[in-house]
């Protein structure tokens, strides 16, 4: 599951994209999510929503591209 967090303070914005992986908690015997990989970016965007949405889009694309590069072979071998 991709989890996107956007934080805005004044004119500074941070965008974080996490890949949350389902995992079994052996102690509680429950399925929980744990952060497997994370990318983030921070910058000033002048409070313009289009600039912030562009960064969210670029970060999500970057994440998917990196994941395909890292895990592409494993995905191709799935039945």
C-alpha cells in the first residue's frame, strides 16, 4: 500500500511516500502494516496547490519507477 503524507508549514512543504507492507505480528497474531521503503522531498512552493500536487505526482512516479527497477524481476516471475 502506498501512503502519501503532505505537510505544509507556511510556504514550506514536505511530501513523503511510504510503501507499507502487510506483515504478521507474531506476538499479537495480527496483520499489521510496516514501512518497507520511503522517499521524501521538501521545498518551498509558495502555498500553490498545483505546485504541491505536482511534487506529490512526481514523488509517486519516482517511487513506482524505483520499485519497478528494484523488484521488476520478482514481479515478472509471479504466476
